[in-house]
C-alpha cells in the first residue's frame, strides 16, 4: 500500500463491489495518503448521489504506522475524507 499513489490519484485496485451496490448513483473511491508523521491512511469512500445534488457519504478504513501497527480511523480522519 505504501507504493500506491496519494489521493487524488487513485490506485488501480478492484474493490470487488457487490453487484447489488453497483448502480449509476453509487461511487466507491479508494483513497490513500501519507500523513506528516509517515503513517499511511487507507480508506474507501462511498457516495450515493440523490436528488438536487444531495448525496450520502461514508468512509471506512484504517491507518498503518511505520512499524506496521494498524488502527482504526478517528472521527477527525473520517471528516477529512468525506
């Protein structure tokens, strides 16, 4: 994952989105960025477009530290990615 390009470049990866979630209004985006301390934040953002330009957005992911330890995204991380 460290070799993936940082967002807004999108890594070439098949997210294997289930068929029932694939439609013209749903968008899944793989996101990766390297934080100033060297940790790597990896997330998948889900957006579902609705009427009048409104959309629902969620994000799920984790952070990997330089020593390989993994932790969940904080609330601030989630806000940064939505």
